[in-house]
């Protein structure tokens, strides 16, 4: 289910990853091979009642998440297993230079993400330490599942500078596009403007988080959940 093109170009992509701003990241299209269309069809049929985490006042509106693999359809489960496989871990270690990465079988905060019309996710830095395992969160991988996406619908992933003065990178959430980025307390990201899709079209993605036993001393800090950031306009 993995594109050999990305494996072959990993050494070049590593340079891109480490030099991209505002923090280490890379955007890769046509990321997986195989039944991606089947996964799209499956996630569109997951009932809202199956989602296990939901919107959060002002900062996470009309956004749901499903981290329970048991509730996911069959092909989606297989894709999730692939993203937690040794093959994927080795690829990510080679790409990012972060060694001894560990997946999170519980998919805490990850899994299938769905945002409905009018929804948004405020700019934030993610939680830094897994509250159950104590592992350090080091890397996010987002895979978008949105065919025939129109730019005017919005829903773009935004990457902001560490002083929250400006958006540095905007990424359209098109089908089979992966965004991989490091997680530190100043890796600010989100899609803060309300989604403008027709009412019957939602924004879907799969989210995977990777951890290590330890991390560089200058990146360490006490545990925190997501830290939400106001934009220069004074709004989330």
C-alpha cells in the first residue's frame, strides 16, 4: 500500500523535510497505492454516532474523530495497520532523522477525522506527552481523503510561525496527500476558517501520531494538552 517512489526519494525528501519552514515538514502527493477510493467510500458511511471524540467550544467546531479501530470499516482498518507497521516506521525514521519511533495502537486523538460544513480547527500546538504511556510525541502524519476538492471550500491546513504572527504554509486537503511534520510546543497548525463545503460534503483525513521514549532536552516541557492560539486578528 506504499508508493515505491517515496521510498526511492527518501534521502532527497529528508533534506526538504529538514529545511522547510516554519518547522520541519513535508507534503507528499499520491502517498499510498492500493484501494484508497475504497477507504474514501468507507469513511463517508461511518455514522456520526460511532465517532468517539467531538467538538470543543470555540476552537474545534463541527469536527469529530474516531480512534476506535474496531469501529472502522475493513479496508480502513487495513490502512491504519499499514501506517503502524514496521515498514512505515522505518520510512519515517529515514525521512525525518528521528530514530526509535513508536506508533500509538490506541490512536489517542488520531484515527479518522471528519469536519462538517462550517467547522474549523483553531491554530494550536499538540499535546506533547502521551498521558497514558508517558511517551514523547514527535511526529504527525495526516493523510487527506477528499476527492475532487475545490479550493473555494477552504479546509486548508495552515502552518504558522512560532510567534503566531503569520501563516507560512497553506496545504489543500486533496485526496491521497500526506503531510508529515514534527511536533514541538511551537509547531502551530490547524484549519481555522469555517469550512465552505456543500452540506453533504465533509472534510476527511486519517491522523497518525508517532512517539519516542525520550526527546532532546531543549524540546522538553511539562505535560500539556493542545495549546490554542489566537491569530493576529484576535480570533481563533
